[in-house]
C-alpha cells in the first residue's frame, strides 16, 4: 500500500472506522499483541509507534506509557491523530509526520525503550537501533511479510525473542456487514448500494459460510526483538 492509499483512507473514513458487526473464532493475534503491549509498556515506558495511522491505538496505549510518540508518513493521518489527541485531551503523546524514505528519524539517540509497528512499516528497523536504549525492544504485528521482517531483524543484529503465528476466523454477521467490510478501502466500490447487489452476491459466494455468518480467514504474525546495544 502506498502513501496515496493511506492519505485516501484517512480522507474517506476519518481514520479506520469499523462499520461492520462480526465475531472472532480461534487465536486472535490482534488481541494477543495488545495484551503483550499493555504488559510491556509498564517496564518500557518511553514508546514510539511507527505507522500510527489515525492515532487511536497510540492514544489507548498512552494511558500506560510515560510518553508515546506516533509517526506516520501520511499527513492526513497525522492531522487526524492530532485531532483525536486534542479531543481526548491526552498530554503525554505527540504525532509527527515522518517515515517513508527517511534514513535517520528526527529523534535523539537512545530515547525510546520500546518501538512498535502495528500493521505499519518495518523500514525503521535500521535506525531503531540508534533510537533504542541498550536492552530496548522492537515489536510488531503484521498480516504478511514474515520472512522479510525476520531478515531485517537478523541483518540489523537484533536478538529475536518472539516469532509467533496466529490463524483465526472472523464471522461477518450478515451480507450488509460483508458489504461494509468490502467497502472499507478507498477505491473499492460502495457494496452497500442497490447497484452493487449482484457483485455483493458474487463476492459472498467466494467466502465460506458458518452458522455464525460469512467467514473471513485472518492470519497474523507477532514479532519481538531486543537491541542489546
Ligand atoms: C495498516 S495502517 C495501521 C495504522 C495503525 N498502526 C493502526 O494499527 O491502526 C499502516 C499505517 O502505516 C503508515 N505507513 C506505511 N508505510 C510507512 C512508512 N514507511 N513510514 C511511515 N508510515 C508508514 C501508513 O500511512 C498507515 O497509516
């Protein structure tokens, strides 16, 4: 996904609004990552969230951090994140537009205890070594690119601590929920309109069905590594 795509998603949805109803079965990687982060921030209180998007997740984590900074290369996302921060009156967080081809991030040496990326980039792993205190952690959750992440961690000299897969299933309750889910990305047609009824029918046929609804497979990869300095 490129920069234009992420700017468009911020403009179209006002961030990552979840408009569909669903239930989850099996190992839930997103929940496992959030639990781990909640536990870890307590002992790693200066935090950087790379690819923070609309900032809502960063702001949730701010309640546990001493200070948390979110970065994203999409200006629209940072504008939204900053608006969310003001609305929630959070004082120990800030949002900065940076990333992309940046080789040296605008942060001091050894300024962070923990740098994470939730479905964001991993290109920061080279400079993260400089920004982390010795013994600091990098972590992430992704829906692909496992080999690339592991290679980046190894090439940059991190000690890999966690490399776990989670395979679960989301059950979208109704066809309307499927329509909303299919329409979530900018550029995708609005599947909730009557003109898209046939397309929706066809799409529904490509997914599995259970007594809980229309099933969508989810695969997540959680990784954690230490920079020993
Ligand atoms: C799938 S979204 C996840 C957003 C947020 N972490 C969350 O969990 O809601 C990925 C985000 O990473 C940002 N991003 C992608 N590549 C980036 C890069 N190289 N540098 C900075 N931000 C990047 C995108 O703009 C987008 O907001």
